C-alpha cells in the first residue's frame, strides 16, 4: 500500500510522450503538429489534416494528391461485410453497429494482424480513414431500411459522405457546397485531441499488440459515452427536452443544483478552462449553416442560442469556466443539416479516426510497453472459503 500514486481520472498522470497534439487548456490553445487549429480550420481540409496528424508534416502538393487518391481507392467495403448489418436490429443504435463492423474489418484484412510491418500499418490507416464514412453511412441507411449507397469517388471526402447518407442508388444527393464545407470542418475539428478517453483506450488496446481495427473499435466504444463523444447527441436530446424558451430557467436552475445530477450538455471541458478554440470555429460555421438554411428562427435553435448566452453570462457557469464546447455547436449544425441525432457520435468517430490512428502508430513505432495501470486495493482482507450450505 502507498506504493502507487492514486490519480483517478488521470488528472495529473502523463501516460505517454507524444509529438502529435498540444493543448493549453487555460489559454485555449490547440495545436496539431505545431499548427494552430484555427489556421487548419480556415485553410486546410480534413484529408490534409489527416496527413499532417499521421505523417507529422503538411504534405507537398503531389503528396496530398497521392494521399487523396489512395483514400478514394479504399472507400468501398467488402461485399461480405454487408451481411454483418443484417445481424443487427433495424433500431440498433448506429454506434453499436459501428463497434461491431469496424472491429470486423480485422477479419477481412489479415495483413493488418502483422503490426510489425510498417507498410501493413500504413495500409490499415488508409483503409480506416477511407471506410469509416462508408460504414457510418451504411449504419444510417440500415436503420432507415434503405438500400446502401456505394461511395462516389468523384466527390470530395465530405461530399461523398453526405451523398452516401442522403443519396439513393438511383440518384446522387444534391450536396450544397456550404454544407459539404461545414461537414469537412466538423471532421477536421474532431480529428485529434491528444489523450482523451477514447484515444487513451486505443493506445491501451494497442499496447497489447492488438491489430489497428480492433484498437479503433475499442476507441469507438469509449467514445460512445455521453461524457465524451455522446455529448453532441445529448445536446440535441436536451434541447428537445427543454422544448420551449420558457423552460430554460428551470433547466439552468437544475444544472446549478448540487443535488440534481442534471448537467447542461455541451458545456464544460476537462482540459479547457477557457473557450475551446474548436468551439469558436464551430460557432462561426454553425451561424453560417443556420443562415444558409434559413433556420435562425427555428424554435430549437433559438433555445440553443439563449442557453449559450446565459451560460456565457451567468455567474455559476462563468465562475466554473463552463463554456459551450465543440459538441454544443457540432450537434446544432448536424441537426440543421438534417442528420438524425443517433448519427452524431458516429460522425465524431469518423472524424476522430486519423487521431486514433496517429496515436496508435506513434506508439507502435517507438519503444512501448503494455499499459498496465495499478490500483489501490480497498477490498476484503484474506478469508477462507465457506461452503454454500454453511453461509449465513
Ligand atoms: N453543467 C453544470 N455543471 C457542470 C457541468 C455542466 N455541463 N460541467 C461541470 N459542471 C460542474 C460540476 O458539477 C462541478 O461542480 P462542483 O465543483 O461544484 O462539484 C464542476 O463544474 C467541475 O466539474 P467536473 O465534473 O469535476 O469536471 P470534469 O473535468 O470531470 O468533467 C465534463 C468535464 C466535460 C465531463 C463535464 O463538464 C460535463 O459533464 N459536461 C457535459 C457533457 C459534455 O458536454 N461533454 C463533452 C465534452 S467535450 C467533447 C469530448 O471531450 O468528447
């Protein structure tokens, strides 16, 4: 006893060294490979940021073209994988489906099991980035009882995703470029966030030598919870529950009440005690999308705007530094685009995939040991087994 440092929630323990992402939560700074997230959101694309996260440098023009081409080439999934979907109930949560089908990719690409081979690792990374939107869209189509829509590789990554979601085999979806750009930004702003719960899960799973598809499936499972990636879905459920601007005060009072477990979803962050820089960019995109779709006066979005204002001014939220987070705005954008709430976390998972891969790859490429946290045991002292008929 007393041999180990007790740090529940890992608030003061670094589990690894990393060169990928830097966060200063007090100052509201987020850098990927040294580049500020605001600059990437403004000038880069999701796929370019994927390249940056994985390879450590921004690509040359020719490298970017080649990378985009490779990603395009891998967008289809094995026809046999379609059968997995039929094993799920139509009303299964798409995240439940994703945990299953992404893990199942390891049954299709046996080369990925050899993680000591650098080239195999790279191909697994391409496959994951390419196939996540296809699988995500399939999980949606399955829930609707609609036929799956094959990827259309003449479209950009994010437009292609919207096509697979909203198109049909008979008709290409009409993709508004402003909406496609917003989708790309959502992916980009979710691409990495250093050692959050899901990324740490990917690293821990990977530290045992598990294959990348299994590790990313573990990350998806960890992301699902409402305190992490499930928050964007929870935001919309909360807005719907509030239902009317006149109920807002009641919910604010509940959020402040220590005896009430209710929390304002989409507010607060473990690391950012200042405005999350991703939330700032997302807010701007959110305003653009609502404006483009003429939804500023929609009652649900008016509730969101009122909540945002209250939280930014109210003493409780200001004192505890509970700013609106990235999921608050992404949830609103996705709802405005017409994406059902159950798909929100799936979209987060799709965007986060390059981050998970970059961390997994960084760990596997360097010296690493299996992750094995210790504990402070608080259970019973040693005692003798009692036969079942003699227990009282
Ligand atoms: N509404 C009301 N009060 C809150 C909220 C909230 N959303 N978040 C934190 N608090 C209070 C909390 O009650 C506590 O008060 P006290 O000090 O009086 O006990 C104080 O603020 C600190 O909270 P904490 O739970 O110790 O903070 P944490 O770092 O463990 O949790 C969090 C961070 C994000 C889980 C939490 O703020 C939360 O539950 N927020 C709502 C869910 C959410 O939006 N999550 C998305 C996070 S961003 C995307 C991602 O990382 O995936």
